[in-house]
C-alpha cells in the first residue's frame, strides 16, 4: 500500500473515522442539552428583565438545540465531518451572540473561542480544525469592531450575570473535558485492540514457523536415509564391488552419484536453515588444527577448480596459532560455501583463499575470485534465503538454491563474527569473514604457510 495514495484507506483511517463520528455525535448531543439549559435560563431572565437583546440571545440559544439534533442525524448518516464543522460554527455564533448581546459577558468571548478551537482540534480533521480557528478569528475581530464602536448589550443584574458566567464556564470546561476523556478512551481501546491483534498475529506466525521447521526437519531426515543408501550402493558399484561394469553403465552411475550428493547437500542446507530459524543450531567450542580447515577447503574445491582450468590456492598465515578454539565443522562449512561459490561462478582466472590475523584478538578468512562480480545493489540480496543473483556478466549457467550464503551469514553471526563483500563487475569479488580469535593449546611457532594449488 502506498502511504501517499489518498485513494487508499488503511485500518487506522477506519478507526479514526469511527472515533470522529462518535465524538461529533456526542458534541451535538451535549450542545443541544447545554443550549436548551441556557435558553431556559435566558427565558426566565427575559420574563423578569425584558430587552430586545435578551430576546435575541434567547432565540440564538434556543436555535442551537434543534440545530444540534439535525447535525447529530447528519453525523449518523456518515457526514460527520460536515456535521462537526457546522456544529462548531454554530457554537462560535452562540458564544459571540452571548458575549455581545449581554452586557458584562464580553470578557468570556476570547476564552470561549479558544476552548472551542481546542475542542475542534480533538474532534475534527486537522484542516477542518484550522478552518474553525480561522472562523473564530474572523468572528473575534468582528466582535472587537462592534464592541469598540460603543455597542452595549442588555443589562442584567450583577449577581445573576455572575451566576450565568460561572455556569457557562462550567459547561464549557465539561464539554472540553468530556471530549478529552472520550478521545483518550478511544485511543486506549484502539491501542488495546491493535496490541491484541498483533499478539495473535505473532502467535500464529510463530506456530506456522514451528510447524514449517518441524515438517522440514522430519522430511529432511526421511529423505536422507534412502538417499544415503543410494549414495553408498552407487559408490560401491562404481568401485566394482559387485563385479565389473561397462563404460555406459559407469557413466550413468557417476551421474547418479553426483546428483545424489548434490541433492543431499541441498537437504542438509534446508535442515541447517530450519535449525537456525528455530534457534536450535548450537555452535561448539572445541580445539582444532587450523591446517585441517585448509585441507577441507582444498579437498572440496581444488578438483573442480582444476577441471575448469582455474588457479586455486589456500594460504594460512604463520602468525596465527596452529590450534584454535571453535566449531571446526561450521567453520569449514562457511569457508567451503564461499569457496565453492567462487569456483562455481568463475570462468577464467583464479580463486584465492587466505586465512590470516585481523588484529590482536580476531582472525579472518578471505575468499577472492576473478569472476564476473556482483552489482553493488545486490550485496544484501545475495545473503537472503532462496534468492538468486541477477544482472552479472557470468557465463555460468549453474543455478543453486540460494541457501549457501544465507546459511553462511547466519553461521558467522552465531560464531560472533561478521561477513563483508567487496566486488566490481567484470573484476571479481572478495568475501571477508572476521571472527573472534580464541587460541587452543599453544604450540611453539606456527607452521610455514600452507599453499595448495
């Protein structure tokens, strides 16, 4: 939904319209009630102290009651914005009439207008309340001109005038207070409802996520068992364990074994991602030899790089201790994922892996390739699950599941590290994984650099 599209409505708009409609109906009801009470009081004064100005004030007050009921009906029919504006203008006219037509009431004009403007701000839309404020300003200026010309309203006994002013002040305060209370109540109700809906939605999402993770884990386990059997028996057949096989059958079984291993790798990735999303993946803290990490990368990617005619090297800095503490299998998985991607998408040149210190308490694994490069606007996209890289100059037609880099970033974060990518189209890419350094059993000086090609 476009937040700037006025033709679309949001749930907030629906709630706000309902709130304003209730407020306008309440305003009309209270205005009719208060004006009727004021008209009753003025009618008594007119009988005791008749004056044309008093009669005019009585007529204006009496007219407010039916006008309030008409605006109420208009609001109930869905025209609450128009009804609210008409009602506030009528109240401004009432305050101006009382302030001018009754001698001694003029001082209540300014505070009365201000209270109505404040009330309009709590009930009407902002631009409608600005209109009410403008109308109040015009009426106040007109009243100033009339009052300054020497106009004098009807005389009322001082004690009665004081009582009326007190009553009008109390009624005005009660009108604003009731609007404020209702507004606060509506907002709290809306907040409670939104909070409840959010909690329910989160609960459903959590249940759906748990069910998805359980289904994925169970399905993955069910698939891995027969798949492992296929891999084992196919491998045995290729080793002539069941007797010699001809060339065509060997070629077919080789394709079966390659596809089965690829499918098993995908299933393992899906299972890892499910564990990560469920928060069930545990990172071990065990001592391991750094040289084994280099050997794992070499054994996993060197052969494929050689088949493609790529240069391939793994260099371990002698400045690192030969033994580290961490999760060797997850570190190897991280580095193999990055290296496999580099070899997969590089058609010419080389892939270089470096393992070196990064300060006093950190170390890093760097994978650099001379592949097609990655567009800068996709640096974040490549780490999202099930997303494929688009817009590169790669001639490679290999497509993956889009899980490798997503899992890699999750693993790096679980191990307390960071992963960064630098790339230039047509020049290659560099992935850098930086991790906390935890040395294992100290062993003299580190070995010479391990260079595998």
